[in-house]
């Protein structure tokens, strides 16, 4: 029985799923997935598993059990052409005899943007670009923002009532949303570099900010914003996670001195009781923290919105009404509805009775290249990209 030809779009979607296996482990490198295939079946798979380790293309090629001469390589991101912690992937591709390379998105890093494509073409490899481009770009959003803006990618996450409250008037908040929602939240924690909260949340809720509801070996950093040194030292973050705690304050104080003695990382930003979040962003990037999930409370979240730093929103909304004034987003807010933070690329899911809404708030620019010469004639699936 004759086998069906592979659809490159389906294959690239699998590459993206492979890439996500490396989420949280690659530090300042992007997550990447790759497969080696012939025209009818995938022969091997690979992804970038750890910072400083082999890249996805190398892992896919090295794990292929048949000779790679004349085969196809699918990869979510343009292969690197420069020497970093590992040799250039383009050299590995050429020496392996790969005939065609299908690429999801061009590398936003100017060091490599377009150069990997040119190297492959120069050495006789057929190159096709733009398969599942939006998907492949979305999985490296944090890396792209780091490259273009040198700022962390901030995701706001909240579990709230239908009327936008994150706790009752007495401060009770356990649990507004379902177990399924909490499990998904812990997945998001596991793929984040750090979880950020304000000191009010720490003092009131005594959170652990770790990964518990799913199996994971990831333990993200815990960032606490405490401008005036109010944090209680009997909190779980101090008892159980001092070595993963990043304490942010305006000026040295008794709390910062004691936490420093316990092994916490202290960031002192100066000022008169108001933290400069852009300075904080610079400090986090210095620590290779590129992906930060903001978990509240409302005042802290509002300050990040007011500063224009929030990139993405993940909201779990339970079908319950609480009243009161403990809102998920406070701050100054906007002056008019027209100035509101409108989301795009909306995704919705349902977790038990909860509604999950996710969307992007801000844009960041990526290098724009003329890809016309790369996207003509996708002979692997018999279609033509000219009509796109």
C-alpha cells in the first residue's frame, strides 16, 4: 500500500510541540524543535533540551537511525550559523547530506537573521521558510523580546471571580477556581523562569509559588516586590525557598539584610518607596530571567500595566460573584475606554466550570526579511506557496 506524502504544516506543528519540551530549560536560548523525515514519514525527532547543550537540529540528525543523505529536515527556527556554546547547526546540516530544510520562522537575532538561510542555500541545500510561522514565532516570544528590547516577557495570570475579584472582603481566596485550573497554572509556573508577587500577597496568603500539581523538576525563582521592607520573615518563601527568592526593595532594610544572610538574592533599586520596574527588568535580564509570570496582587499587577510592561494575559474566571474591592488589576488604570488594553490572538478553554481566556497585549518588532525566494514550490506536499 502506497504511503501518503507528509504535509509540511502538520510536521511543523509536531516540531512546535517538541520545542515546548525544552520550555524553561534553555535560559537565554530559544526553544526549538526539529524532525528528520523522508517524503512519507518522520524518522527522528529532537529539541533543544538545555542551555549550552546540542540544538534541536543536531539532536534530530544524531538520533536518526538511517543515513541522512537526501532526507528532509523540519525545524521551527532558522538554524544558527555562528559559533556559540555549540558549533553552527548549518554546518552539521550540510555535512549530514540533508537535501531540504523546512523552517518555521526566521531567527529574530540579528547575529543570525537570514545568515543561516544563506549558508544553507550557498551549500546546495533547498530552503523553504514560513510553515506555521505564527505558531513558531509564538513559542519564542520571550526570546524575541529579549533580543529586541532586552526586557523580560511578562505574563499576567489571575484566578478571579466573574466580577473580577481575587479574594473576598475578609481576604479568603482558596479556592476561587477549580482544581483543573490550578493544575494548568502549575504547568505555566513550570515553564516560567520566575513567579512575581507583591509583598501584600506574601504577607496575606503565605504562598509557596512552586510547582506542585504536576510532575516537574522545575522550580522557578520567586520574586517579591517589597519597596519599604514590610515582608514577614516567617513566610514559606523564606523557610523553604530562600535560595530561589529574589527580594526587590527600594533601599537596604532589616528584611533585606536578614534575607541576604539566608541566601536570597537582593535587588535594591533606590527611590522613595516606588520601584522602578524598568530598572527591575534590567536586573532580571542580567540574571538570565526572560519569562516572568505575574501572580498578583491587584496593586502589583496594576503597576506593571501602568508601566506598559505586560505582554500576555492568562485569566481563569470562575462562575462565582464575590463583591468587595479586592480586584485582580488595580493601579492608575486608563483615562478612557479607547485607551484600554485590548487583547488579540485570543484563545479560550474551559477547565471544569471555569473559563480560561488568554491573549497578547503588546507587540515587539522582529527583523523583516524578503522571503519570496524561499517560499516558492513546496514539492513535499505538492502545493505552491505562491498563492499565499
